[in-house]
């Protein structure tokens, strides 16, 4: 049977981060890979941002970005696709907590949905505390509302922009 694309897509915002193994190349490759996820299109992505590591010091600075996807997959399937991309790019999951990483892909927002499952919490629970997530997100959608949390711009005003540079 011919595969029918689902009739409508959800706007999903993805956070990208890398601080190992040529981070710019890691993000470039991740953006290409995001566009190859079934029933999903990459609509646009932010600039890359250099950010000081949150977590143990002594690790390299991160590159962060955000991407907007039009996605017809249910959230758990999208999560699995993101984990596949991370694994293909050499992500090692047994490193130290908050240690360096080749590629991190997080579902920041899935439409206006609030998801609270053991394997997936959306909006991403740390979104409002992290300028390296909020700044790229706001570049994509300056008026963005975080479901249940209020305006992204207000959170960034609270968090501030220390330690992050737009490239
Ligand atoms: N720190 C920065 N600056 N950017 C990240 O993407 C990032 N990701 C993480 C931890 C280790 C918490 N620190 C980070 O997972």
C-alpha cells in the first residue's frame, strides 16, 4: 500500500548542542540528518552560538543552535529518530553527567503540547534556565510562548546572556 503522509504537521523546535569532535561539523551534519527524518521537514534553523559549558569546567565550549521542524510523527517516534541521529554521530551515553558530548538533540517544543512521560518531558524541563537554548529559539521565533511557562523572551531577560556569543 502506498504510504500516505499524515495530513498535517506539528511545529517542533529542536535544540542542538555539541562540544566535541568539530562541533560545527557535528551541527552541520545534524541539520542535514533532521531533514531526512520520515514525515518531517526542516523549516529553518538558527545561527550557531558559542556558549560556556554548563556543568563541570575543563570541558570545551559548546556550539548550540535550534531548528524548527514541520513534523507529522508522534513525539515518541520523533524522539527515537533524534536518538538514532545522536548515535550515528558517535554519541557515547555512559560519559559523566553533564560531561562533554559529540551531539545532543532535544525536543524543546512539540507544537503547543505539554508532555510529561518518564522518557519525554516537553517543554524541555531546563529550557527556561538556559540562555544557550533560549537565544537560538528566540532567533527563530521572537514572540514564542512556552506552553505552560509563558513567553520565552521573558525567561531570557531573567536568565541573561552571559557566556554566549552568536557566531
Ligand atoms: N552547556 C552548554 N553551554 N551547552 C549545552 O548544549 C550543554 N549541554 C549539556 C550540559 C552538559 C548540561 N551543558 C551544556 O547537556
